[in-house]
C-alpha cells in the first residue's frame, strides 16, 4: 500500500509539474513581440466572417500589401468593406471558384505561385 501511495504521489507531482511548465510556456509565447516584418500576402478562406474580419485587421496593420480572399467577388468585397471597414492600402486578389476548403487551398496556392509570393 505504501508503494502505491508513493507512485500515486509521484504521478500527481509529475502532472502538476507539466501543467506549471505548460502555463509558463504559454505565458512566454503570448508575451513575445509581434512580428513586424512584412509578408507578401494575407490569405483568407471566406467561410467564416471571423476569419475575414481578422484578415482585414491584419491588412490595416500593414502586415502585407495584398489580400487574397477565397472565394470572393466584387459584391462580397463591398459587403466586407461595409461590415469590417476599409482594409487599408492593400490590393485584392479575388479567387472566385472555390466551393470547399480543399478548393480554397488549391486555387489560393495557384494564385500564390502565379504572383511569386514567398511569404
């Protein structure tokens, strides 16, 4: 019985130690300075308005000069700008064909390659 209680105590201490390490790690990660280098493009799959809103926020922060939205049309861009505001001084590249997440990735990758974007 003593051995079992020692093993149980050691297991509990190990789990608590891992939890403390995890909290410290996430605290460290969340306090890192944000990356300030500019990227070639922001790519967003338009299935979620939260994602599109975040892409507009990034564009206003001048993270990248190009915003690729998949799928999107001129009509949807008007809606996004009305809802989320102007994204700043960015160029749009609209991908109008995708109807699944796989196709979002497929057509966006083609646009990225065609424009020679690296980041």
